[in-house]
């Protein structure tokens, strides 16, 4: 079991690292594209397309890690006003709702992925790009997010701290 958990953690952190690298790529591609336009050269077609794809992948690959680190935006105003026992119950209920939503989105993402493969869909812009390469990120990311939210449902830690405001 420890080996499975270590492998899972490695996958989660590898996805977060790739998302961070894509953020750097977005910065580089924007700077290069603007510089090319300023000197009167048409930017490469793949530069813009890769930036668009990086936005999707960066979001999908980084989201499960953000759930683990409680890095998603959420409002503590209500949970801060609740007594400890009720706060724990509400936090676990919210996490359970998040598991359900992520499970539905993972299921629908898998259906979209399989439809893209079945139809042999392509994203036609600068290049013909198999669309399934984009949509595979949906079932993978939402499944991992469901797992991470489930940790807040069944684990010792809860999603909400009960502290309103910024505490960094």
C-alpha cells in the first residue's frame, strides 16, 4: 500500500511540475511572440497554438495538486462563524459535493475522450492535432481531484480551516 501511495504522490507532483513548466512556457512564448511582432516578423503558428494548449494542460495538471494543498479559492466566512463540530460536518459535506461534481466531470470527460477517438476528431488550426490528446486531460485530472477531495471527506484533515481572511 505504501508503494501505491508513493507512486500516486509521484504522479501528482509530476503533474504539478509539468503545470509549472507550462506556466514558464507561457511566459516565454508571450515574450517571444510580442518581440517578433515588434520587429516586424510574423510569430510562428505553433507558438500561439502551443500557448493555448498549455493553458488547458496547465489548468488540468495543476488542479489536483491545488486541491491537496487547499490552494483553490474558497470563502471561509461562513465556516468561520460555525462551531467546531458543525464546521467539520459542513466542510466534509462540501468536500463530498466536490467529489460528486468531479466524478461526474471525469465521467463526461472520459465520454468526450472516447468520442474523440471513435470519430477520429482533429483540432485543425496551424496543424492537424488529434483532439483526444487534449481531452484525455479531463478524466485524468477530474478523477485525481475527486480522490483528493475524498481525502477531506474520509481523512483526518478537513477542507476548511474556519479562519476568515488571509493567513499566509
